C-alpha cells in the first residue's frame, strides 16, 4: 500500500483517525480556554466592570464559535471513519 504524500513535504499525509485525534485535542484546549473566559466574564459582571465584561464576552463568543467549527469537523471525520470502516467490518463476517 502506497502512502500519499503532500507535494510540499515528504511526510506522509495524516490519516483521518490522526486528524480526528488532533481535532479532539484542540477541542479540549478550547474547552479549557472557554471555561477560564467564562469565569473571568462572570467575575467582571459581578464587579460591574462593563468594559472588561464586554471584551471578555466578545472573546468568549469567538472561542465558542471556534469550538462549534471544530465540533462540526470532528463529527464529519467520525462519519467518514465509520463509512470507511463499514466495508471492512462487512467483509469479516
């Protein structure tokens, strides 16, 4: 079996499974960042620091949007993996 390489490098192209794992790792990092921003935003609101709260709200919105995009990508990768694995599982039976 020949491994595909990208034209820019001699490294093998990452498999769908590897891309999915990397995406999940990134989602964990984003989730951590979101929870920190959410706590900072709540603190700023409680202390009536409106400018800081607004800035944190915007940052939080961006992070949540990025998380949603990563989630959609991960979902598509899972569906692709399941579709690729289905013929292999049927041939074993």
